[in-house]
């Protein structure tokens, strides 16, 4: 036997050791539960993890949303029923946050409802455009792919602090504007400009991730379809709308769902960059939940839990719609 | 061979059997200190002296970040965990976790030295005489002024007793004459704003621990908004940020971009090291409002927590730290404002501080007797942080035209009521 075969045999023996070690135990379990129930045995570790770390926290959250006081442990918290929900929903006019009992919740909800579509549309449009450019045979393609993906690897706090340094009154951007002989703008003190930069910074920070996914989708489209279109003298726009977009649809849906979920969860970048300001112009739902549940003293866990369930419910409905559309698309 | 095995087994059994007895004699006290200044270094050093006097006692001083003390410690205490002792700053807010150490300390001495500040630890319970710990240092809010800019502008520096409006007018003149960006700036902090508000007559909290939203507060908010509207104060701090986020721009003062900066005594060391003699600066006496010339006090306290298994030793350790020689050593090395009455009266020598810093410290200390009773009451109130968060959030909304002053006043009251309700309605 050659040395290579001996080595392979030894490696095989080592790799199969764990399986051989648990084999007697597994055989015993199989005898006990029967072969039909064995899949459940294999699923059990994951099921336990999902129950402990996903389902149980949801149930605990539901309980917290129906309990009062600033106490941490559930058994120390009195049951208050729907009081927290009632407090959040108490409004004279739902379109005017100032008439609501918890006005900041509604302001944050309103901001989120504007922020999410604007940010997601910008994100997908720019990521798609970038992916199409990077899919072409351009010089330094690998370098540019790295450049666009780089911000994704940065900590959100680093991203926010960097942009704060760029955008602040005496920041780098105003330095350039002054050097060009123009009047500097205090970008973060006006609600509209602060909102614009909030969208810009979050798109800049995350678009690399979606670009990579879309690029993979573009590369999966068979080249011969494009060649056929070329032979038929199809215009670039027609190629894009009739070939690229339809064939990219499944990937686009995944990107869309991921982008929406990430957008609704936006917190860290904006918390550091604007703190939700000016006033409450960039305060999104997650910041509201954080402020009520953790920054406030005493901590209002009940109200924060109720607000987070609203957020969860909205995400659930949205994901359901997306899945339905996605299934429809697959059936086509 | 058999005999050796027998001996080893017997020795092991003895060690195991005696271990709990030994452990019972050894008492370990864990103390958390924040990582500012010299951190826990001086307490660790004094802890060694305590260990020498109390054989079998070990004092472990752990240095933690300020963020840990503010955010993690309350959650640990809620779970019955955490250190035996910690130096904290949310004195009233954590009051329900404290251990009464009256039997283990010289209560009369503690009352004599910290009569007023001990009350802050009682969470607003005016009837309590319990001693929960030792106030370590006092911090004082105050205004730093760039004297070089005043000199260049030829504007006289307002004298002691000058009002906030007189200071605003003088600093505006200086800013215009010297082309300085901003006349006045104030940390985005409810605590800093409370200095202005109380000097304008705001009570913020009454004797019963109920929130007070009065005409004094309204006048202070209106004045504050007016200063932002006429450019006396920049929007960058209170205008640009939302929610309860704390923000400061002391760098503006360090870079001579602001004539007056309202911050606190804790930035003295930074001034000393970063500005030095680059420009002439001073801490000025508290600007006056229509009601008083007060600023807010603050500071830390070393408290024992009720989950400790060693309350007696913890109490004795605090009593040891509170002795005059130990207290003097700590305050002078840390270059802090003392909180003990005798130290305030007799003064403390700071051998390592520069002449300018010593002068500034003296000015801060001179503000202590002028502090309004409302300022002390607010500092010891259990819901102080709720009120401070409401002030920052709502005033920023007024500055951005999201709320009127009237609406902001209503919201501040509602926010604090909600916080009290969330805590079970106990004032």
C-alpha cells in the first residue's frame, strides 16, 4: 500500500471516529423511538435552539408587553393587559402625531414609513446599477468589487462616526465646499438634509452586500440569451427590460426582502450620526424602542415590548406579501 | 505504597473538608470604580491598608467603564448580582438596591460631613435616616470663559452676580468683535439645562417627589429657544440631535470657537492639558437667573448593595475610606471637588494642579453654598433622569418647530408621569 493510500485511510478513520463513537447510542435511540421518528431526533438539537432563542423570547416579549413596572424578572411584573398597546394607539388623529398620547412612537413610525421605501428603492437601484457595471468587462473589475464591498465590513458605529466627521459644521465636506468658494452648509441641523444624509449613509454602508448578490444573479444568466438578443438587434434598454430584469427577478426578490428587513431595523448608524434628530426628524422605530426600553430611567420594558411587537407584526405581514409574490413569480 | 496512598487520600480529604471553613473566614469585597481619572487606583491602595487592619478580608477593586456603571450595573443589581460596592452617579435612581450601613459606620460623622448629599441616596424618602454609602466627590456645573477673546474685543468680563442675559449680551459682543463662531454653548444635557432652569425659578420636583412643570421652567425654555433663534447658541448641540442622546462640543471651546461654554468641573483636567497657556481662560461664578444664581451639583457616591453577603465588612470599609486622612488623600490626588463639609470649609491642597486649575476649582467650590435647595432636591430625585431625558427630547423638538413651548411643557409632564407609572407609581 502506498503512503498516500495509508494517509487517506488514516484520515478517513479519524474523520469517521465521531460517527463510530455515537453509533451505539444512536442505534439504541433508534430501537427506542422507532425508525419513523428518527428524523425528529436529528432535528431535536436545532428545534431546541429555535425554541430557546427564537420562540421563547417572542413569548416573553408578548408577556412583557402586557406587564408593567420597571422590574426585570417576569414574576416581579404586574399584569396590565392591553394598557401598553392602548397607550401606543391612543390618538385623536392618527395622521397628526401631536394628537397622540405617545407622539414619539407615531413620529418614529411615520419616519420609518418614509425612510424604508426611499432607502430600499435607492439601495436596490444603485446596487443594480453597480452590479451591471461590475458585470461588464472593465479594467480593474476586481478592485472595484472590493471597493464597493469594503463599507459592508465596517462597524456601523465606525461608518457613522466617519460620516459625522465629514458632515459636521467644520467637517471635510464643508472644507471642500469652502475651498471651492461656496457657502458651507450645516448638513445635520436641518431636518431635510439630515434625512437625506441618513438615507445616503445607510445606502453607502450596505449597498456592497446587495451588489454582490445581484452580481451573482447577473452572472447566472446564460450568455446565449444575450447573444440571441444581439443577433435580433435588440436595443440595450430592451435587453435590460426583457432579459436581464425578468431573469434577475428571483434574486431581486431576495434582495428586496433582505433590504426591507435591514432597513426597518436601521438603528446604530443613525443613532450615532444624528441621534434621531434634528428634533425627531430621523428617529426610526428601533431607536424609539431602544430609548423607551433602555435609555429611559426607569426603563419602560412594557411599552418597548409592545412597540417592538408592532414592528415585528409589520415585518411579518410584509414578508408574507413578499413570499406570496415570490411564489407567484415562480409559478409563472 | 499503600501507606503513601492512604496519606495522600487523608490529606486531600482534610483539605476538602476544611476548605469551606477557610472560605468562611476569608471575606472578599468587590468594589467597582469607573475608569475616569485615576480610576480605582487610590481605592485599591487604601484597600490594602484596610486589609492589613482586618486580617482575612480581601478588597478587590475592579475598574469598569462609565458606560458599564450606567447601563450594565442596574440590570445586574435587578438580578441580585454585581459587586458588593460601587462608585455610582445615578444616586437616587438606584436607591432601591442599597444596603443600610448605619450600624457599621460613624453615623454622626457621616451626617456632619454629608448631611445634604446623603439625602440624594435615599431616593426622595424625606423621612429616612439610613446611610447607604459615602458621597465621594462633588461635581459642579459651570461656565468656562475665554478671557483672551474678551480682552481682544475690549469688552469687560461680567462681574459676579451678572445675569444669564448679561452674559449672553457680553459674549455676543465678543463673538461679533472677534469673529468667533459662537457666543455661548451648553452641553446637550438635561442636567446642564437644569442649572439654567432652576436659576429661572423652576422647581422641577416638589418636596413630595412629584414632578413640577412651572412658569420658571417655561421662562427658561423660552429664553433658551430665543438664544438659538438669534444665533447666540448654535443648533449643533440641542438642535441637531434628537431623543435623550447626550452630546457635548467642548472642543469648540478648546479651539476658541466659543466665547462661553457651559459644562462642568470634570473637564478641568482637559482644559489644563489641552489649552494650557494657549489662551487665557477662567471658570466664572454661576450666571444668575431671575430666581437665583445657582448651578446644579452632581457627583459620585460609594454605595453598598443589598445583595452583598458581607454588609458589615463593606460598611466598615466605607467607614475606613471616609476617614479624613484617606478622604484628603483621594481628593487631592484626583484633583476633585470635595463633598465633605469639613473639606469644603477648610479647603484641600492640590499639589499636582496648575495655578489656573486651582483657581478654577476654587470658583467651582465657591458655588456650592449658593446652590438652590431645588437643585439639591432635583439631584437626589429618583426620577431625575426621566425629567432630564424629557427636557432634552422636548426642547430639541421645540427648536425644530415640532412642538410649541406649551406643548413641550405638557409633554415633559406626561413623559415623567409615564416614567413614574412605569416604576409602579412610587415617587
